[in-house]
C-alpha cells in the first residue's frame, strides 16, 4: 500500500503548482526511485501501518457488538443491519485513525524542493511530522480533512464490513451445533 500511497500523495501535493513534476504514476515512480532509491517508495510506512491497524482493529472489534445491539433493539433479523453497523463502526475507526492519516500524508508529501531539483529534500520522519502539524495548526490540525475522508472511506467500510457480516453469517449456518466461531474451537464443559 505504501508505495502507491506515496505516489498518490506526491501527485496531490503539487496541485496548484505552475510546473507539476508528477504528471503520471509512471513518471512519479521513475523520479522517486531515481532520486531516492527503492526505499524512498516506502517513506511513511509506519504511519500508514498505524492508520490501517487502528481502522481495521476498531472496525472489526466493534462490528459484532454493533450488529448484536441493533438486533436487540429491533428484536428481529433485518437485512440492513450489517450495512448500518458497517458504516457506524467503520466511521468510528476512521475518526480514531485520522491523526495517523494526516501524519502519513505530511510525511509522504515531502518531495522535491523545486521543480528542477534532481535530489529530493532531506526526508524527515514521524516526529518531524507530528511537530509540524502541531506547530502549524495545533491539535485541530490532526483532524483536518476528516469530513472528506469520512465520506469517502465510510462507503468502503460499509462494503467491507457488510460483506464480512454476510460471510460470517453463512459460515455460522455451516458449523456443527454448539460452535460459535469457524476459528475458535467449542469450549469444553
């Protein structure tokens, strides 16, 4: 994920520049590798990993509880419950992981100091990014762009978690009596 995220961020970071450097994914790939080596494609891997871990962990950890609450509230099985639960818990995961997304973008957007530069500016890491975000915008800076990300990513979370819910529901119908999970063995009495 990180190499493509890095190329995407570099292309987005140049919006409004008179002479854009990253006019295509292929050209961006060549420029980044030529200037900084293959390792430069992985710049920002730590905040990307943190973001993805938080959003997935929160979403999957809360999904079953959310669907159970909806079922108790409605008192019956309703087809739209997985979709609504997916959007709600997915959005919670997005909100909780957003500071990592802002940090990832700040770290990955580091690029070339000027359009004609052959070498990239010196890369700086997560602590530099945290400091820059806080100095420029305070605590609120870590939540900049949250609304747009929620609109985009909540639909993805709906699809992922609703699919997970349907697949798990189907798996449960195939399990032998007494099993509650396709992975965890039945507890011994």
